[in-house]
């Protein structure tokens, strides 16, 4: 039986995590970060020992300039991990029912995170598994944008403790919001 005090103190579900600092965005004071005409957006110190797994919610607005895919890199000590240690696979379906795949397990310097932003609004959720632990970090992502729906999965092959992340479009700039939630243990 769930008690009201357990719900009130955040004993269940997701908890919004406030970054210690943001690059190319503005924190609303509670943890939701907005950005405009940004080539990259970085959130520092959102992963820690309080939570093991995290959900990242992303909204990209209509006025993004020519991007098509949203990418994500892990960060530690306020610097991106840019080595070729990201592995992932993405599948998409368009409004006509056509299917496609990309990023099929090859080494890359970032993850395609499952949020399509082909010149229209993109919405998505990214799950990161164990980014703060010194083991491989896992990723699943799903979302939609334009006439596409996408799903993504992957892992980072280094046993490194990461504390933040950067998102960016593969071309152009992005406008929108991003929030990070920790899963209560």
C-alpha cells in the first residue's frame, strides 16, 4: 500500500534533476533547460550516485534550422567524450510506411538518439542506463518529427563515470527544451 508521505517525498517515480551549469541554454531554476539557435547544448553534473538510470525529455521547435537528426554525447569534467566509443542502431518509419535503418553498430563519436527533427517539431525521450557507474552506459531512445517515427538503442564501450551530456543536430541549429529525470531506486 502506498502512503501519501511516500508520494510527497519523491519515494517513487521520476525526479527532475537540476544541472550544475548549462552551456548554450538557460535553466528555468528547476532543471528544465531552454535553448535557441544553438549548435550544441550541454548539461553538466546531472548524473550522480543518487540515481542509476535517467530519462531525458526533449522538445525541438519548428524553427530549427535545417537539422535532421539529434545526436548525444556523454560528458565528464565539463568536456564531451568524443572518441569513437559510441555504438548504436536506429530504425525509422515514415508516414508512407517505408522503413529504414542507420548507424548499425559502427563506431561513432556520438549516438543518434532516436529524435528525428527534420525541419519540423521533434519530440522524444532518451533513457540512459548507468551513466555515472564505471561500466558501459546504455541508451534507448524513441521519438518523432516531420513524418518520421524513430527508435534507437546503443551503448558506450568505455567503463567511465559520466556526469553530463551534450545534444546537437547533425546540421544547423536547434531551438527547444530539455529536462533530465532520475529514476528513484
